[in-house]
C-alpha cells in the first residue's frame, strides 16, 4: 500500500492559514478538597537508621504516639515552625478522699482497635479515641470506689509546651510555646451519666500536673460505668501545615476500582514531615481513607511518589526518610489496590556506606505489569561529584516485594572532557507497558557541568535515557533541542508517555525550566520526542515551546508534573506554578488554566495522571508566598471536550465504506476527534485489491448529481467542496490516509468523500460523505 500522508497534512495546514484562529473549548472541570482522613492506630518495623517506629495515630491536624504508660500529642503546625510542639500525659495517681485507690493497678494493660487505645487499670480504664479534630481522652470508672469522698485523677504533663497555673475550674487549659502562642488545649471535662446527662468536672494545673476532681456526690448517685470525658485538641492554625514542595503531592489512578491514590506530606515542624497516602473516588467526592502513613518523629518523611502495577492492581508508594546531618534513605510501601485497609509495611533500598538517597520518583505499569521502577539521586556528601542517578526495579507480583539490585543510570559525562558532573533531580514516566521488548521507562534528569577543580558551577542541562526492568539502560540519550552549545540552563525535568510495540505509541513529553546562561528570566518549556521501546537512541525530537513568560525567580516557573493522554498519544497536561497547560505533540499550547481563577497567590503544582475516560486528575495547593504555609490541597478532574459524533450523509453509488479512525489507540469522539491528534486517519474498506482511490475533503458541503457525467457510475453525487485531494494506490484490502489535525484548525467539521476505480473498470464510484466535527 502506498501512502502519502505528509501531503495531506501540508495541504490541510496551507488551507487553514486564512481561517480565523479560535481558542479551544475549555476542558470541563470538577474539583474538591482533599482531606487527610484519620490515621488508624498502627506500628511499623524499626528503621535501620532511625530506630523504633512507635505506635501512632492521627487526625486532621495532629498526631499522637501511644507509649508504655501514656501519650505524646504533637500538633501539625507547619514547615515554618522550628521544632515540634509536644504535649505528653501520663496518669500518675488516682485518689479517693485523699487516699490512693488501691484497686487501680500500678502497671496498666494496653489494648487497642483501629481508633481507640486503652490502658486497663482494673477499676479505671484510661482510653483515647482518635477523632478527626482532637484526641478524646476518657476515664471509664468501672465500679464504685470502696470509700466515700472526692475522686481525683492526677496526670503528669511532659513536653515543651507550657500553661499558666490553673485553679480548679470548669474551663479548658491552654498550652503555649515559648512565645506565648497557644498551640493546643486540654479541654473541659464532664461526667457522662448513663441517662445522657453531662455533669461538669473541675480541672486544675499546677505547672506540672493536671488534676480532674470528681465530686463524691456524683460517685454516690451514679450507675456504673461512669465516664469522665475531656478532649485534647489543636488551637486552630489558620495557615495550614502542608509541606511546601511539589514532591509532596502525587497521584495515581486506579481505574479497576474507580479510585485515586494520593501522597500528601504534612509538617509538625520544619524538621518533622509525615507522609500520608489517601484514597478517594476519582472525582474527589465521598469519603477519604488513609491507607498508609509514615508518622514517627525519629525521622522526617520529606518526599512521596505513587504509581501502580496492574497484575493484579497494586499501589506502590516511594518515600524518603531524612535523618538529619545530610543523611536520608529511600523506602517503599506496596498495597493491594482493591483493599482500603491500612497497611504500614515498608521496605528499604540498601545504600553503600557513606552515601545517601533522596529525590525519589516511581514508574509503574499500566497493563499487566508486575514491576515498578524506583529512580532516585544518590549522593556522597563528602564529595563534590555525586554517585549519580540510580534505579532499582521492584517485583511486586508475589505477596512479598522483591527489590532488584540498584544500578546507576548516569555517573559520568556523555563523551565530554569536563572535569566533573553532578547528576540530579530524576523523573520517570509514571506508566510503562508490557510489550515484546523488556518493560521500560524513560528517565530524565538534570546534569550540571563543573568546569574546574575549584567546583565552579557552569551549566545545567537535561538528559534522558531509556531504562529496562532487567536492570539495564540505553547507551544512547536524548537532550532538548539547542542543548549544544550550552546557551541555557535547563533544570528540574518532569516527563510522561508510555512505550509500546508500535512505534507511534512511543511518544514522550518533557517539561523543564530554563534560563539563558548570559542572564534573563526563567521560563517553563516543553519538548517532545519519539523513542521506540528497546531502541538505543530516540528517533525524533519535536519543536520546543515556551509555556510561561520569563520571570525573575525559578519558583515562578517550576514544573509540578506532566501527564500524557494515553489514548491519543498526542496530548499532554503540564502543571507549573503559573497553572495548567494543555499542549499537543508539537508543543503548541491548546489551553491554559490558572488555579483557582479567584486566587492570585502562589500555586503549588502537584501530580497528574490520566484516566481512560478522557480525563486528567491533578492535585494543587496555594500559599501567600513562595515556600510559606500552603493552604488546603485541592483535587481536580479535567475532561477533554466531547464534540458531536461523526456521521455519514448523502447517497452512495458503490459498496465501499468510509470511516474516521486512528493508527492505534482508542477510537471515539473524545479521543480521535481532538485537535492536535497526530495519528488520525481516513479509512476506506470494502473494495478489492488493486482499487484506485481519490480522497476528497473540504470544510464545506455540496450536493451535486453527477449522473450522466462521462466515466461516473449512475447514482453518484459529489458531496464535498474539494479543497485538496489525495491519491492512494490500493494494494491491499483497504485504503488509509494519515490525517493529522494541526492546531491551526478552528472549530469546524471536516467532510470526506472517496472516489474510486475498481480494477478492470473505468467507471468512478463514490462513498457517502463522512462528517467529522473537530474538538478544539
């Protein structure tokens, strides 16, 4: 079959130059706030570096550790707080009429379920219920004391918060930091009778101990058990406590179960971040469930990245634990996607002595995958040059994940004579695909040329390599256009795409920030490439485009994430600090959206993923200034516009069928009628081998009866206004014309009709008119 697709594209582009340009139809949007749901009571294996994990739980704005004889309450105050604020409580004594109540055992017996922890002290059960907005402490008096008199519960307070001495009264006790700012309060207490009545209980604080006094009259006239109920809670901190970093927000779609899984990081202080994995439905409505958390205070969890593999569906989270003194390590959590039960099990990536790992990203598999790939930066803090970007494949097919040996992706210069290189900030495609070749991902990273032994930093640029699940990488590499000579700094890449057995599947988009070496503003940029799976070198690179205007600060053009439309292979969504950019394969921006329209402060872009229904899901949050307190995390769904379905009109004088389709991927109005789609086709079937075809297309229609015209079969009508025609000599059973949809097209409908000569026949015949509305 002889095809001449480039002439079709050229003719269409030339024809549309005189047409007025129009803005694309905006993607439909739904959104909702992402909640950090309650974290159930849990523990985890000891960390090889940080030590014991402890037993933890948490609410929306606090976490609590359950210790041998009491609790440690830590409010989330945000990344600008220099240290954790902690409130510890340990029941020290119980007296009746001033004498110890001997029926209260000295050593409590702990027990718990998902959200309630109890210290059983025989006649009294000290209990803690994990609520969304506070820790509810109760003392359940199981039987009447043996002697008459007031009952006093005395608890010692520990930690680095203080309160004024508080005479016995029925009012909360406010605890403050050293600057006098109230950060939490020990709430008022009540005696709860079985009738539902609440009797106020006085509390006092002498600087070291809280005492709750239950009057003898209440004890005498109550039925048992009798419950005493104060609440420990945060004082509201208006700025929020989410971590101000794009590596704190990531998302992956679980299409099998109609869910999304998200990583969020909240900070109790600058040195203590906690990671949460939250599950919600695909439109961010309904109940949020915390399915994993990393909450210990012996280390800070500073990064999170999430992806999946689908044989069966498992959700894999990669995280970085930071231990201080430039020491950090990569860990991972694997969980079945079909379950929403909490799973706190982690595994660790082993490190050579003296090195530390951080800046982790994770690539999964979209179809029948059994592996994920971790990529991270490995550094020697004592050396100027670093070990390089490192990868490790994780086999999750069995009940216990199996980590392959870490291997370097990049640790030396690409055929250059520069003295040193620093390779950093790796990013991996979120999805791979099982194919005839080994499963593979594309990894992009930033490389810094250092021109002398003094360590003078010169130029940053972007490099990408293909990495296989078998622990190898391509010998070849990709760099953005105009990389050499090194005229621009290019930094912090993010990328998306997925390989496949057909070359057209192997489309990738890379977003990064750049700045002229000679000085000037930062911009966010996008460039695409084609790299067939298993090939050592990319086969094509397409034009670079600028997504944001030049700005003086790198933060103002920072890249959050990139997601590929896995149906069209021709569209990407890029999140930057300026907003969301939808671009086509040539890098042309189809649409821009800021978040939200009525907010003018700083936008923190988060992860993006693609859903098979033609939708992108993304996370974001906002702050009043760069790297300040971000506000609530927002999840959004953007949906490709859906044009009217294509149809067929007019008479036909033959048996051939004409159709609008794609070279590969999903057919349907939401996908194959998208402006910017590079792989769309017109197909004619139902004719024998050797048929000669003449395809006509136009932007307008006509109905012209050609009956009686020489060389034309009876009953044939000309149904289009020809503006360009194309010839295809048919040597098979059908005819196909590649017909890309350039972005120069305005909102319109394309009309096609095929005229053909059957072999051995000199009479032209025609198809119906095919009408294809274009989604701009």
